[in-house]
């Protein structure tokens, strides 16, 4: 990955994109770093307010204090309203020489053409998030170990999950593991996985709670 002054990254995995950005720029300290600003939708809001983009323009006009650059990351840029995007046009077209601006979105189509035309487009290949070991659940481990151990596995996985789509992929992966599992309880396991998947897809159930229930239901059916 190569970054320019103004960039758009299209990806379904925002956290991975941010990790790649920081690695590329060799930035290790992000917490309380005066030269890094991450903009996202405020809690309880459905859009990134125009006030945030106006503040961003002022912030980026001041030279970096700690780093060699000033880095702006706008998470879920699809939540930028038309007015908010328009306030960024001049900054995206003529950013300060020390600035790197990155808009992360799951769909470039959600952004104005005038925004897109001012940025370098970077598309992450759609990757199966399960290729990353931190997102894997091992069905055999769940069945063979006690409930606490299995719930700890879910705890480690769920804190990195961003949305329901990733949770569904994890269950799909468990189903794939189940096809090669030699077990008389296989039909019951399939039913459990399908039920939890349906809950995640059709209700507002918490992903963590759904995965906890998955573990408990699998354990009940393994006895």
C-alpha cells in the first residue's frame, strides 16, 4: 500500500485498514497523539456532523507537533453528509505538504464524485476475515473443552468484530468445519449454528451475546 496526500480506502475491514495505515507511516503511538485525528460518527448519531469537518480543516492547518506528518482518518466516510463532504473539497485538493488524509468507506459510490476525483483510490481486495487467526473459532476446541475456555475464545474474537457480517462469516466457517467432523451430534450442531445465524441476521441481538449463546447451545448438544 502506498499513501498519498489525499486518499480513499474502500474496504469492509476498517480496523485492518487503520492498522495498515499506521504501519505504512511507521506511527506507533496513536493514543493522545496530537498529530493524529480519527473522525467517526458520534454515538447516537447517523451522520458525521459538518461541525466535525469544519474543525478538521482548522486542525490540519496547524503544523505537526510530534510527528513528521499530521494524519487524518475518517472512519466510515459513507456517513459524511453532502455538506460535510463539500467542506472537505478544498482541503482534499490542496492539503498542507505535511498532511495525509484518509477516508475509509465500504463503498466509494457513497461519496461525491468531486471528493473521489481529488483522492487516490485504494481498494483492499475483499478478504476473508477468517484468514486472520484472531477471528477463528475452532469447533473441535469448543466441543472438547469446558464452557469457560470456550467463552474465553469468544471473548477474544468478539472484541475485534466490527459488524454482523463478520459474525456470520465466523458461523459459516464453523459450518465448514462441521462437515468434516465425525460426530453423531452433527445434525444438532447444524441446527444450533443455523438458529444463531438467523438471530444475528434478523434481530438486533448483541453479537457477543449471540456468540455466547452459540457456545452454550453447542456444549448442551455435545453431552
